[in-house]
């Protein structure tokens, strides 16, 4: 066996070892988080926050459309009731990239469902 073959084998073994070690270390570490989006130890249960919207048929789709279009007229009364019943502490966790959206939708829902509770 020539010196090139031995060097090639050693290089291949070291690359494989480095790949497996870094994968093992990556599994042991927690993934980096973007501050403010999903901090560790959330006091608000996101599943609970979203579940009330998923329980109303088409509500999440209506809200998604209104986020992207900026138009709230397609949000129906049942969806507004579910959104209005959400705890205001859920909003920053549910809509971290658009903090102005929940109050806009909330104000629109007050017009659709006049007796909906108000959150500050």
C-alpha cells in the first residue's frame, strides 16, 4: 500500500469520526433560540392558546389570511369569539413577529361581536 492510500484512509476515518462526534454533541446541546420568540420556560402554554382557535373550523385560516392581506372582513363571528376569549398574554407568543396584529384584529372583532371582552 502506498503512502497516498494510507493518507487517504486516515483522512476518511478522521472525517467520519469528526462528523459523528459533532452530531452527538449537537444532540446533547439545546438549539439556540432567537430572544423573544420562544424563550425556554414559557409561562404561557402555546398549545392551549392555539387550541381554542383550532377548535373553530377555518378560524386559523381566516386569521392567517387577515395577517397577510391586512383585511379583517373575512373573519367570522365564531372566530372572533374564540380570538376574543384568548388571554392577552398569549398574543406576544402567538404573533411574535407582528405585535400590532392582535390589537387590530381585536378591535375589528369588537365591531363584529359587540359583547366580546376587551383586553388591554
